[in-house]
C-alpha cells in the first residue's frame, strides 16, 4: 500500500470515528481533522482531485461556523 492510499484510509477512519462521538463539539473537531486529512489526500492524488478538496473544505467551514457560533 502506498503513502497516498494510507492518507486516504486515515481520512476515512477519522471521519467515520467522528460520527461515534456523543458530544457534538468533539464530533465537529474530529470531523474537521478528518476533512483536513482528506484535503491533503486530494492534493496528493495525481491528478489533483478538486471535488474532494472543495467538498471537505466546505465541510470544515460549516464545522467552524457551528463551533464558533454564539447561542
């Protein structure tokens, strides 16, 4: 298994585990880390995968919005 595939599997694992979290704040933080890993994976693919990058960057933006939103 090559390095790029390992990054992709790690990203998938992080996103999957984030959905096990009961605390929504922890879910969003771990999910953002998984999305950041997916963005790295998207840049490492040849050719670069813009759909992976744009989708996961958007999810991070949504997570940041809800993490910083005042109630």
